C-alpha cells in the first residue's frame, strides 16, 4: 500500500525526490500511511477542495479492502 501512495504522489509533483512515505501498523492492524512532500508541491498533493487527497484515500481503501485490511492516509505538512 505504501508503494501505491508513493507512485501516485511522485507522479503528481514537480520534486519527486522530496516525497517521503512511511507505513506504521496500529494495535488493531490498521495501516497508517504518512505522506510528506515539499511545501511547494502540497497544493498538487491535496488538490482543489481536497479532491486529489480524497481520491488517493479512496484508492488506498480499495486496495486495503482487497487485502482484508484497513488503512488510512495522513498528509504531513
């Protein structure tokens, strides 16, 4: 799941080398994906009215559901 978010984020931004993605496991088995990008690329990651971020969360949840897991995306500023 981490690779999916990393691929999408690097495809969107102007500075793909600044993308940082980490994955943590919660006590209940939930995967928490943390995404950090360069400040100038945050607008591209979030999108107008958060549409791009919402789409990434939707794709992440679809992949997690296929694996019988739960996941959430946190975008760090």
